[in-house]
């Protein structure tokens, strides 16, 4: 190693340590990291209430697969804040892998590290996204050795696909491309990795057919989501104007840059189109979902970094501009709701008679699912919480039928669980016939 290379290496490690130190300080001091939203608490409750088989059964109604639930399960006997620490560690490990293994220039790594998704969202929201990004980074790190380590590479793809729908999309596409590759290879060891890869689309199918999501998305418009994410919510007005140039530029430059590597181009465009197609037709998405479009770009850039053509500098320019733009993005405080599912469930429990019938929208039923088993549940202060074992008689549809029909056909000791926004036309003046449980109304029919 020459003196110049030695000095460059030392300087790089110094920059990396400084960047990671600043990252740790900023993320751990983020005030949002001390707050929980209902999705975080809901996952905690599921992990503490169910075993693996039951968690797999819940996958379809949850929209997330088993990896995150099983990872937090060993920590459910400790403080609820352990899921925050666990998620932060996964995201931080992903950032460390970026600095150690990604072939990007230091300025690109710095901008990625301090962009909105890696600084303000994924290390803060204790959901399944941090572990998904970590596994996807491990997949691209092993990409060059995928034929030397076919089983390990396939397992990583399978695990990544079972974290969230957003991670399942690129994992499934990479798994499909890799399956074609190993079928063309005359290798005796190809059977096992193929069997593992066959399981990958199953997780995608399960998450795609979530019956709750269509109803939930009816309250939002995709075009409004797109506009607010891409063109609004920046610290400065000039960022919004610049976005009109950067987004078309990164799309066109990506096509030109990866045009000579058909596999990478197929991977990137397919990942983008599938996720956008889901946003259009199945689920409108939130910011932490939309940022996976950026994650897909990083993955494609990482795998295809060694491609050299006349469009590489153009692509890198737009990639730096996009990463810089995300450093000026505001974060909506979507995780600051104080609607804890356990609190809501406890309120319903205290107001519903044993062996009763509950009529509810399918999305509202979701808050009750973790409490249907006869388990010794605990609240945040480690107090015992009675289970919902006697409240299994739940009738639900994606959209509730005519209320008059429910009132006439419902048996004795029946209740209607509904949100205030859906309660138009119902008379709640009789205080003896309903109670409010956080943002739900529990209405006694008869």
C-alpha cells in the first residue's frame, strides 16, 4: 500500500467515524423516538400475546409478516422501549454497512446517512422497516458472491421478503431474477436455494391480499399523497421547485445508466412500478412507504456501481441532488398519536358484557385481534389485563351494512364498535347506550 493510499484510507475512516458519531447523537436525541403510535404498540401486543403459528395466521390481517414480531418477542418481558432500541440498532447497522461496504463516494454516503429517511424516519419508527433495509443491504453486499453462497443468498432474500411489503417487492424481484440465473447454471446445489426462493412470492401474496387495506385507503387519494410527498413538505420553497427537475432527472438518468445491465434495470423499474401500482390500486401509502422508492434506487446503484458508461456522471449528479433534497424534507408527526390499542381494548373490555356480540368494521376489528386468546396480558405498568376470551362473537365486513338491518337482526347483548366519522345518522344522545374508547364509540344495540 502506497503512502497516498494509506493516507486516503485513514482520512476515510476518520470521516466515517465522525459521520457515524453525529448520526448516533442526532438519532438518539430525537424527541420523537420516545413516542409510540398505535402500530408500534399493536405489534408489541401481538408479539407478547401469540406464538409463531398464530402470528403467521395474523399475517394476512396485519399486512406484515412474521420477522419483526418474532424479533421483538424475546423483549416483551422487558420495557416497551426495547423495541425502539432494537429498531434503532437495525437501522444503525444498515448505515454502518453502507459506510463499510457500499462503493459510493464519501459525499454520497454522507448525504444518504443524513437524508430524511435514514435520519428522521426509519431509526425513529419502531416498525419492521429498519430490519428490512438491513437485510436488503446484506443481500446486495452478497450479490457478487451469490453463486458461491447460493443458500445464504437465498435465505437473506427470504428473510427480507418477510419483513414488510416494501422489502418483499425488491426481494421477490431479485429472487425471481436469481432463480432464472441459477436454472441456467449447471450446478448440483441449485435445488435447495430454488426451494427457498419459491417461498418468497408467498409472503408477497399474503401481504398483497390484506382485506383491511382497501377500506383504509378509501379515506385517502393517491394523487394527493404523491403531491404531498414529492412536491411539498420541504424546509425551503426552492426545494419544491427543484423537485420538478430532480425527479424526472433521476428517472431518466437511471434508465440511461442501467440500460447496459438489463438485470439491474429490470430490478429497479419493476420495483418502482410494483410499489407505485400498489399505491394506485391497493394502498395509498405514507411517507415511510414512499421512501422505499429511494431505497430501491440505492440498491440498484450499489449492485451496478461498477457499470461505466457515458451516463454515469449524469446519474451520479441527480443521485446526489436527490439525496440532498431529502436532507431538507420535513417529517410529519404521524407517530405522535396517543391511541394505544391496549388502552382502547381495555376500555371496550370494561364496557362490554361477557358472551356478547360485537358488530364492527373489519379495520376496527383489527384492534381486538391480539386480545382474543386467554392469555395473561400486561399493560405498560406491568399490571394484569383481563383477556378477551369471552368476546369472540365478532361480526365484521369491509363496509358495515345498513344500521337498521343490524339493529333488527342483532341478538340480545349486542354492541356496535364504530368510529365517530362513520357514525353519521346514529343517535348517541342516550348516555346509557354508548361509551367512548379513545377514538372509537362502543354503542349498545340491545
